[in-house]
C-alpha cells in the first residue's frame, strides 16, 4: 500500500513479539516519561493491527485496496515495531522503527483482471526531536519535529481473466518532514491518557502524510507501563510510476520501559 499497508502488516508479528505499525514516536503510541532526572531513556515495543483502504499503483497496474484487520494478521510474513528515545530534561531525541514483510491477494473481478497479488518489504524510520513545553505534574505536552523515511520494495501482479498476468515492481525510498504534538494526562498514580498526532509531506516527497493516536495506559511499576488505543496513518504519495493513496487505522498495544 501505502506504506500503510506495510505498517498494517507490521501489526501481526508485532503482536507476538510485542509490535502495521503505523505510524507512534512522534509517530509511536507512547509518550516520554516525566523528567525526574537529567538523563532518561525509554524503549517501547508496540503492535499495530490496522485495516487499510485506498489505492495503489505500480507501473501500468493500479488497484483499489480494502483490507480488513483479520486479513492483515493472516498475510503478514514478518514485522517489528518499536520506539527508542533518550532525553535530558525537557529535550529528547527519538527513533520510531517499523519494519514489515507481507503479501496479499486482492480480488479484482473486472473485465480485464480477475485478481492482483501485492508483495512488499518496507521500512518506516522516523527520527525526531521533541521538547516538553507544558508540565503541570499531572499533565505534560511536547512538540516535536523530524522526518519519516520510507524504504520500500513492492511488486504488483495483475492476473488476467482467463489466463496470463502482468507484473509491475518498484524499489523506492523517500523522506517526508513532519511536525506534531503529544501529551499525557494522569488520572492517578496508575492510570493515564495519552495522545499524539503529526502532519507532514507538504509536497516535499508525499503530498500529505499524517498520523494520530489516542489511548489509555497503566503503570505496572514505576519504570514499566502498558498502553492500548487506536491509531490512524495516512499517506498520499505519487512519483516515478508509483502511487499510494491509503489510510490505515486500527488498535495499538504497547509496552514501555523507562530508566
């Protein structure tokens, strides 16, 4: 797909390893902990199981995509998702890593093509710099900026009605600037609400890319927490006979370790 498709696929294995993307870093579902000392670090593996809707085109081939969450789980071959961040006080530097390898059969049912076969390997790497601008003790909010790098190997095969097939493939990569906000509100020492959202592209590579997450979390220990919520990721990219206009959305679950 979009990469979204990719991110989507990332979900399945991620669940088993916890942990489609996405997509969250600034794009990851978990936000940084309150700054209690000068230096701090967090690692947050997460899983994302998204449905995907949109259109994908490679060379002379194009097809609409409508993939359910269960389809994503059934078709993912390999995936890994995680956020890693280091900070000092209110300033931090992080990286969201999302890798997926998947394949999918897509029904066509038109007069020319009976079905399509889509295969892809994708890296979504999102380095970012964040700064906490609000901290009241029970609520904190940070602004961040960075880039979303997409490295994609994709192949789309159209199977003709009757017999024969047509193939299109691309090895492509691009980078999109992003800006966003994220925050956390503590209900108690254990329960909290988290959110994050970013927007980017601006025609630099993609016409538009965006991501949003909202969910609830629970502190298992002073240094370990878990969160569950819902994440959406949109990408609108077109260049060199390759196009992707897709929205992926679905539940996210993550584990965060801080020290």
